[in-house]
């Protein structure tokens, strides 16, 4: 059995919304009130962790009893023909569709922020 980590679940919950960021010390910040550089740093950190986050997201399905074969039919994993093992597929597309990521990207556009 595979189990989603608490940290993974925390970040996945944040990714599914587009209004707030929660800091390490638990402060909730509205995205619109964050400094441009803070938003950029959050997005860079999330991008650095995107493969881990995607694996955590897939693990939630495995925890619920969804099989690798079902995930492969959805295009979320791909079978390696040489080893027969499944590997995550489509992490970047999944990441770019997350509400938090889309909102951060929109807020970082020069026209939206008036910054660099």
C-alpha cells in the first residue's frame, strides 16, 4: 500500500485553490497582497517540487484503490515496455492546470503586477 505524506497532502490542498498561500509558520497570505518577489519565489519553489507533488497526487488515487492500469488509460502514468513498471507521465501539464499555479502565473505577468 502507498500512503500520501502529510506534507504532500498539505501542498496538494493549497494547489487546488487560488486565493491564499500558507507560510512555513502558518500565516495565511492573500495572493493579491503578497509582494511580487514572494509570489515568484513561491512559484519557483512549487516548480522545483512539481514531480514530487505529482507523485503525491497520483498516490492519492492508488490509496483509494485505483490501479496503475487505470491511471495509464487516463494518461497519468506510462508503462515502460522494457521493465513493465509504471512511471508518472504528464506532470508539467497537471501542474500548469492547478488553480494556485494558474493564479500565481497570472499575477506574475508584467501587465497584472506593474513589476518586472
